[in-house]
């Protein structure tokens, strides 16, 4: 059974994941959860790239995903280090209470 | 030959430049010499012009055209002078009487500060007046018009340290300006209608179109009348002339009696072609003239300052000239202008002599009995008084009677009423002039013999007004007795007195056995397009009859003055005491100045509220404040973005991303289809 | 089979994402995210990106998510308290998110005919394998970005070490 799945379906799935990621970014109050929603958004984008790579029969889309993964790893490392540093000074991971930049 | 015409205005202007710039450093003799030469030569040129133009076969009009002034499509104005018979008469008055007054001023102003300034301004006035009279176009005449207004302002405010003098100068200029506004509007209409401002062009256009009547011509004429009313001190713009007496007496004589104030009459006479086509405008002129004549005469009857009496008398006589023009008798108006120049200048100069003799006293209640003290002044002034009252065979009789007669026989529906009012005014004129005569020269002496009202220099002029102080030796004490003026002042008085006597003889009408030379002289000017032809049709009998009636009225006026002020001097005071409110009303000039003040105040209040509060405060200030407020409001809204809260930043980010997506997707519609 | 794979693992991914949204304790959210990533790995494989599927499992869910869980446990982040957050996040954020979703779906749906369809294992029939293709491109034309990326990782390591160090 090789029923055809339209590429658009994959893209819409990615859009759904992306929107959920944005919503989570806005709703959640824990700093680490917010960070994880960023990762979710990145994954959604990765799916989009892979889908298009499949559509155009080119492999450069997948290479882009590769690079995105690398960057996401680096970003996760640095970001979590920052979160640890923040936790040390602020003793809290609540996003709303980290507002030193309030004008 | 005609190129000498340029010298007539330019020489006084040169005199103004010399005296105005370096006159301060020059000795008085040199200043006077410059001023006198720059006035004498134009007088000589005018005299020579008289001779050439009266000769048989001479052209009626001389024209010289100079460089173009404005040369654009639709309008060309040249510097052009024209001399016809009307101009000749005006020039004669301006330069001749002007020259005499210059001579008089040398004596009168001898000890004034700012001597050079006086003569500089006087020459400036001569320049502008000549330009006004010689001009060939409305625009050039307007230059002269404005210029004499300026010279008048400068000279009225000559004693600039005195508040009242400075205010009087301002008042004169501003009231004149209202009239000039009318003149300007008239010029605009003329340009629009005729496409040119040259007299010849405009009047020719009217003449070759006999069917043009009323309409726009009335509008132009009425606006010109507004200008004339301002310059010639008629109702309602006469209020500046009595105040203008703050200036030195020669100024009052020259500018506010003989020349500048007659500019309005001259302008109406010059534009007679235009006025003849608008009987409505002529009617307005006649009514204004008559009303002013009697109104001013009323006020003049109860004034105490000798110069004020003469000022109101001037306004009244100008009303006569307006009346003459209003009934179409332009030649009669110009004739009266000529005689009035003689006797009014004489009266002012003689009054100056009286004031000088009394060391600055101008109130007639403090005069009296001067007949024996200053005989020459007395006799010359008597000639003037007789002339203005209209006693035959002096000048005023012929000219005033001509006007009254023309009013009586004119085609104007209210001509008889105008004649009657003019007759009454003649009686009042006679009354107040003889009142002045009696109070000044007859009766007991009310003046202070050794007045200490004067000292040297400008201080006394700041205090007591327009007079000169002749002190034999500046080091002497300030006692100063009543004495006759020096001959440099009396000479012009005598000449003007002679002219007042014989001046009317050029206009003796045919009814009295004369040839009416002046009327015929002015025929080439006024014959074209004229519509007042009643003179030829009525009999001589009615003219003689009317003349007789006026002589009787004059005699009545003399008699009343005689009773009031000579025989029984208490009568006037008793009469005044019986009707105190009415007396006070007239004495205070019917409170016209105060009424004007209130009107102007009201207008200014309205404009202050409307323009000031509403527009300036509301709109101008308001829009500025609104802009500021708007910025503040917007910024306080936008400031909330900087909350320091990560989630709100995230929210704005999401919104921004959506907006970018929107633009990208729908901004490039090629992707969609 | 493509369809079955897609439906099952697509639903699983969405469920995991929703769970991440709805859970209160961050450790639950982290584990949900792992589920999402695993499902995505399957989807990659179904689209012919075998190398990426493997990388997703090894790197993403095997390393990064473990790292997340590790930090959560280290910091002992408890359940979220209810605090009053920023109103702007809800007022402008949700419409923004909704708008993004709507826009994207609009574009994708209106162009779905141009996209074509997916064939499962489409590349598996080819001569060269997916990995060979990826590596031949990566090490020839994209060598520079590859090397730069390794420098990037080095920098990130150094940064993380510096930032997370205790104050001396």
C-alpha cells in the first residue's frame, strides 16, 4: 500500500508544531520550559526543510537541517549555562520575576 | 524747453537731500539759502510757464514723458509729467505761496532747534506736492499723494518731544491712510477696467464711449472720493486737521491750508471726466462737502484757540470746494481753491505773527486790543478776514459766490437746499471770523505783558506750542513785550494781503461786468465731457440777486459778532450759560474724536478676541500643544513595550513575525496565483 | 504505508507537543518533547532522510534532551506557580501565533497541488545512499560551513563552561 501523502500535509503538520511551540513560549512560566518550546519550534522547521528536500529531490535541504541541529545544540548548551547562572543569582526560574531590564 | 519741468520737483528734492544730510552742520544762513533757492527757481520756472502758455497759439497741454517705470504686459506706467491750465494754477499756488511761506519761515523759525530739519522737510513737501500736481498717471499722483502725507506727518510732529505733537502726526498719517486705501482700490479697479493708469488713456477711453454710465465708474469714483475725503479733511475723516495745528504755524499755512489739503479737490477736478459719468458720486461729493462745511463752521464758532478756529475754517472752506465739484462747477471749485490759498495762508501767517508777538499765547481769551500794538499784522489780517467772509470786492466774495450760484442753478435735485446750507455757512463763517477779529484785536487787553512763559531753545516750544521766540539778546532777562514781527515775516503777509484783495478779480463773472478769465482759462480742461452748462442759460439777474443775498447774510454775521464781542462782550457768555449742555457739546467738537476712539476700541476688542484668543491661542497654540500631547500619549503607550518581561517581548515578537509573514506572502501576489 | 506512518507518528508528535504545553512540571514537558523528537525522526525516515533520522535520535533526543532533563534535575525546578504574567503575551501573543499558523496553512494549502506527494523510501531505490549524497555535498561544496560549524561548537563549549562556572 503506497498511498500518497501530499507534501502539504507534512508542511501543515510542521505549522501546527510551530504554532504550538509559539503558544508554549507565551504561556509557560518556567524558564526551562520556555527554552524547550524553542527547540520544538526548531524541530518544526526541520520537518519543513526535510519535506521540501524530498519534494525537490535535492539533498541540500537535509544539509540545512544538519546545520540547524548543530546550532541548536550549541544554543542549548550556552542557553542552559545562562539559565544556571541566572538561577544562582535569582533563585527562581519564573520568567515573570526576571525583569531587571524593565524600563 | 519742456525739459525744465523736471526741475520743478527735483530742485526741492535736492534741497531736501542737502539740508537733510549735512544741514545739521551748516550755518543757518546757508540752510535758509539752500531752501529758498530750491523753492525760488521752481517758482520762476512756473512763472515763465505761465507766460509761455498764456501766449496766443500756445499749446493747451505740455507733456513730457520720461523713462518707463513699470513695463509689463497689461500695464505700462511711465514717469510722465503733464501741464495743462489746471496744473498751471495748482503749480502757481504751490510754488508761489510755498515760496512766500519759506521766506516767512526763515524769520519765524529763526531760533528753533532743528532749523535744518524744518527746511529739509518743507522742501521734501514741495517735491512731493509738485509731483502730485504734475503727474500724468494715477500711480505717479499717488506717489505724490503719499509723499505729502509723509511730509505732513514729519512736520506736524516737528516738536517731537511733545507728546501731543507726536500723537497728532500719527493721527494725521493714519486717518490719511484710510483715505489712501480708497485711492488704491480705485487704482486697482481702473487698471482692471481700462488697462492703464495714465490720465490721457483713461479719460480718452471714457470720452469716446459716451454710453458708459454708472456701474463700475461709480465704484471707482466713490473710492476716489474716499481718498479725497481723507486728504482734504471732509466728513468723516476730518479729525486729523484740527490736531495738525500742533505743527509750526508756517506748516499749518502751507500744508493744511493752501496746498496739501487741496490735493483732494485737485484730484476730483482732474478726474472730472470720470465723475461726470456718475451723478450718484457727484451727489455724494456735494452732500459731503456741504455737510462738512456747516458742521465745521459750527465747531469753529466756539473754539478758543486761534489756530483751531482757522483749522475748522479750513475744513469748512474745503467743504465749499467739494460742493462746487459736486455740482459740476469744477472751475468754481478751483477758483475758490486759489483764493482760499491766498487768504487762508495769510490768516495763518498773520496768526503766527500774533502768537509770536504774544510770546506763544494762542488762546483768544487772553488776547485783545492788539490793534494798536501790531498794526501791520492787524491790517493784513483784516484783509484776510474780510476776504474769507466774502465781502466784495475782495477775493473770497467772488469765488464763494460763484460756488453758491452754481449750486443754486445746478441740475442736482437738492441744489437749492445745498445753496441754502452754503448760505447759512457763509453767515457762520463771517460770524466766527469776525469773532476772531474782535477778540484778538479789539476790546480790553487780556494778555500778560511780561509773560514768563518762555525761555530759550526747545523747552519753550515743548511747552507752549508753535511759535518763535525773538529775543534781542539771548543773555537778557526773559521779559518780553508785545512787539511787531520783523519784516522778513511781514513781507509775505503784505504780499498775500494784496493777493487776497485782487485775487478774486480774475473770476469776476459776466453778471457783474467781468470776464470770468479763470473760468475761460480752465475751459480747455473742463469743457470735455462736462455736463454742467447751467451758467450760460440763466440770466444775470438771478446771479446778482443771489450775490446780494449772500452779502446781506455776511453783514448779519458781522453784526452779530460785533454785538457779541465788541459792544456787549457779556452776551456770548450769557448765551452759553443759558444752554450749557449744547454749548459744551459744540465746544468739545461734538465728541467726534471720542466716538471714533470708542469705535476703534470696539473693533480692536473684537479682533483681539477673534484673532488673539481664538486663532492665536486656540489654533496656533493649540496645535502646538496638541502635537506635544499626542507625542506624549503615544510614547507612554509605546513605553509599555519595555516591560522587562520576557513573555511580553515574546508576544510582541510573535505579532511581529506574523506581520512580516503577512507582508511577505501577500506583498508579493505573484506567489499566490 | 506512507499514509499510516504519517498519521500515527504525526498524531503522536502533535500529542507530545500539546502535552508539553499543558503539563505543569517541566520534567513532564521535557519527556513529551522527547516523544515529539522520536516521532519526527520516523517522519524523516519516511521522507527519505535516513541520516537525519539517525542524527535526530542520537543528537537531538539523545544528547540535547538529556541535557535538558539533567539541568531540570540539577536546578530542582519544581512545579510552576501561578503568577500573574504579562498581559501583552496573551493579548498580542496569541493572535500573533494564530495568525502565523493561519498564514502558513493558507500558503501551504493554496499551493498543495504544486507540492506533489511523498513516496516513502523514495530514495531507497537509488544507487547512491542518502548518507553518501549528504557527505559528498557536505565535504566538497559545503566544506567551509562545516568547518565553521565546528568552530561554533567549540565556542559554545567554551562559553558554556565560562557561564556556568561558579564565581571565584
